[in-house]
C-alpha cells in the first residue's frame, strides 16, 4: 500500500480510528488545546498562561478528521460535548473578522461548522446554555450556543472584511441547518437575524447581482423552520418579526421600478446601476 501513489500512512490511520477510547482522547485533545485560545487571555496575571500558536493547524487537522472519519464525527456529536470546540471556533472567527491576514482562518472555521451543521445532533446540542466569558466585545445575551453562533456570523457579515463576502452563503447555510432544532432563541439573536433580513432585502443589495436573492431565501427558510418546528419557545423571534412587519411588506411589494427609484433618490439621477455589487453596506445593521 505504501508504494501506491497518493498513499499517506497518517491519513489512513486517522481514517481507521474506531475505538471509543481513541476517539474520546482525540476530541478531548482538540477541546483542551483550542480552549487555550481564549483562556490564555482570561487570566488575572498577564502571561500566566502560555498562548498556543498552532491553533490554525489544529483546525485544519480537525476538519480533515471530520472529512476522513465519519465514525469520529458521529462519536463527538453523540458521546462528547461538541460545544467545547464550537466556543473557541466562534471566538476565533469573531476576533479575526477584520484582519485580512486571518481570512484563511475564518475559512477553515466555516468549513468545520458547515460540516457539523449537516447533522441533527449538532443542532440539538447547540441548545445547551452558553456560560463562558469570552475576552471580546461580544454582545451580552442569555441563551444557548446557537445564539453565540448566530451573533458571531451576523458580526462577520456586517463588520467583516470584504474578502468574507464569498462566505455569506456558507454562514446562512449553517444557521439554516440548525434552525429546525433551535428551541429558545435569545432576544439579541432574534434582533440580529431580523436585521440581516432587512439588510439582504434592501433593493441596493437584492438587485446587486444575479445570486444576491439566495441570501434572502436562506433567511426566509430560517424563519419558516423556527415558526414551523419550534414556535413555542421562540417568542422573541416572533415579536421581532412582527415589529419589522413593514420590511416584509416592502419585500412583498418590491418591483424593479421601485428599486431603481429608491436607488436614484439616494445616489442621484445619473446612477444607472446599483453600487457595491457584492458588498452590503457596513454598519447599517
């Protein structure tokens, strides 16, 4: 086998892990090392905890194991607390959103979340209460890890680097995948999601490209999933939607002529196309 082209012994060994002891050991190692990213900054004494510098390589390794070994993904979602990994991933994405040199880090974090969000167990586990204190300007909220995920991805859209635009569909897909299992959304997360709806339904963004409407379709599916499957515990979202009912009404009655007239009113009569073709306005939400 080793003489065959493309053979990698380490990749093969990772793919063949199947014992509970090995899988748990590997996951606990990932969780312990990734937690260091924010725990090293949460200490009272400066430099009392050494910061790990290879977290990006750890995330790449985690993603490859998830891709190569389906038994590992099933094990960590059913036998382990996957939130121990989700918290540092969200923290890294939140802190790296404006740094052009960290775009690759945001991409690998997104790939890991996208891979996990396709599983029902992941969406259910995100309902566990979020109690960590992260050393960043994260909005105060009382809710689960699904709220942390939504607030983080919202921040990446409205206050992230321009190079993150291609990931918008991935961000919304992650939220859409977990939405049917979101039992109780916090007020902050509900407002953030409705704000995203207003952003993506604005004529400036909606007519900015032939695929711009897909972002809006994902959000509408999120609202539909929560109302259909988790209506009882999500009164904050229902209230936020009712408060912004005019935004939904404007979308229902939106035409190309209305969009052009609004664009002319804002940018002048000589504007023939919508500006910022692929980028929603920063700071409008």
